[in-house]
C-alpha cells in the first residue's frame, strides 16, 4: 500500500510540473507518470500476494509442536490405527497444518471399530478438536463424489478346482474345474439411488471337453437416505451370520433402518430362487444364479419373509436375531422327497465377539419347527479379514458345523462356504478350515477343506445312509477383482 501511495503522489507531482512547463513536456511527463504508476501497482499486487501466502502458510501450519494432538496421534499410530499419508510417511519432522491433522484423524476414524475403549476416547477427542476441518474435508469429498461418472463397472474373474468325496448321490470323487466372469454395471441415478445389473457367465469343465455353459443375471435398485434404505429386484443376500441364508438369490423387496447405528434392522419379503442339494452335488455351479439351470420346480417362486435385528452391545460385541418363514415345500410331482419333514419357520440367533486384535469368535444357532431335526449351529474362529483384498493380506478360518438338512431351508447354503460361491449341499456335521491370501492388490487366493458326515436322519433325499456318509471337500480358488 505504501508503494501505491508513493506512486500516486509522484504521478500527481509530475502532472503538476507538466502543466507548469508547457504542453511539450506534458506528454513526456504523463508517460513517465503512467509508467511509474503501473510499475508500482505491479509491485503492490505482488506484495498483496506475498501477504496472502504468508497468511495461508500460517493457516496451514498452525498446530504447534507442543499441542496434545501430536501425542494422541502417536498413540493411535503405535496401535496400528493410522496409516500415514499416501507416500506411507507421517512427516513427523515438521509441524502439521490443522487440515493435515484432520486427514490423519479421518483415517483413524475409519478404523474406530478396531480400537479399544481408551483409543476410542482419544479418537473422539481429536474428532471434537478438529470438527471444523473434518466437516470441510467431508464436503470436499462429497463434491468429488458428485463428479464421478454416473456409470461404473465392477466385477471379478475366477477359476476354481473342486475335489468332492462322499456326497449323498455318489461315493466316488467328483473333480471339477470351473471358470466364471461376473460384471456389475452400476448407474448412480442420484446421490441416494443406485441401479445395478449383475451379469454372470459360468463355464464348467469335468474333463478335457466342455461340460456346460451357464449365464445368469441379477437386477436391483438401492435407495439410501439418512440411515434408512430400500432395496428391490433380484439380488443376493445374507441374513444374520449366514447359517440359514448365505449369499442366496431372491426376488423381492427389503426395507431397512439404522445403518451405522447401535440398533439396525430390515424386513425382507421375497420369492426364493434356490438350487437343491441333490443337483448341486452333481453339477455344482460356480455360482447359484437365476437361470433355469438347476432350479427345482418344487421350490421355485416360493414366497417367504424374514425380519432381522442387529444390535451393537459393546465396541467388540454384536448380536443378530433373524426370524424367517416360508410355505411348505411338498409337491405331488416329487413324492419321493419328504419335503414336509423340513421346517417352515426358523429362528436364528448369533453373536460375534472380538477376542483380541484380528481374532473374532462367531456363534450361530438356528431353531426350526421341523418334524425331525430342529436345531442347527456353528462355532467359528476368524483370524483376520480378507477384505479388502490388499497385497499381503491374509486370513484363516476354523469352524465346527452341525447343520441337518431338516433344520435348514432346502436349497439354502447352510452357511458352509461363507463366500459368493454356491452351496455344496446341506446336511453336514464336521469341520471346515480355510485360508485366504491376497498375493497382489485386488486378488484373493482361497483354499478350504471340509471333513465330516452327511446329516440326513429324516431321509429328505431318498437315501438310506446309516450314520451319514463321509463328506470330504477340497477347494482351490483364485479370483481377480476389478
């Protein structure tokens, strides 16, 4: 500002002198005055920019080294709740701006579920301290989301090898190789609504020649707003902890509430599209899809409904309760199948508890109104989490199942696999061990082994296997996600 004032005063002086010295000198003095004014104006503008930079620098580096938040972030870092910046560094050799600190805190907030009680208090204190910056960051992220293309493509390509012994329909080994390509096309209608079309192409090989090709498709709409959601169409769903309903395909509508809250729930009214065990045993698909292949006429389009409530008891413990009902599945066309002995009303109750870091205990019980076997249950230890599939990430699973076919929904997976893959049959009592590993980003290598007996005391498949046949299943699976 001082330089601008000097320029103005000098210019006025020159103009006054020009009037005194006559017209000849006036033009020269005018040019000099204008030139000097322009030069000083440029200097003044540069000075203003420098001051803005200084102010900006002060704004973006205003967390003093003595501030308590540095020590708080250090504790969260040592606990593995902070990942650092994109370059993997924490830049602890300099003061951080409040926005840089807010970015670090936001990453800790993403892992809040893994934190213990004391760490949650620290995260909450940091969240309160930097609430303004976190709010601004959230607004910027939301703005970026709005700029993302409305149409997106996701999916996976997988290949698998199965070796199956002792199924109810045969005592010989069934060796099978399958490949699958699945693509989800998603269209974001607005910030609340997403439309998805999922197309799956499956090819099965039992020998050198192609066995069969299968194509399936799902279509559904998701609407989310303020913790409530609506979902309708043909889609895959898992209820509770998956003992009764695990990645099964349905056609219907789902209403939910409390997303992200302590108490949440959903009501599902649908038609069930299952694959029966006897068919799954002989030509088990890579996935349980909605094409005509393997759909049992006695079970297609059977209406059912379910109500699920999920409650977060503590930061480490969750409880889930599910009630499901379906019509009786007896059909005159299949008199040799004792469909009436299976249940029509099911109550599922389970919980998961984090024993220690990356180790979770899961217990699940189903009670049915079956004529014979009324109860099914599983106890599972999960070491680590394979999702998201990041390079070097791995997980282990060990579980005990007692899942009689009579206590399950016929055609349901019985929660034996626990992934996006179809059932290998209900009626199982024994051990399941699995291992998942991501050799590179967006890949999963999966291997698991099932060892036990078939449980068919009510003879639902027309077999007479005293004590149940031995069931041994070995699977190798590799999937590339995109």
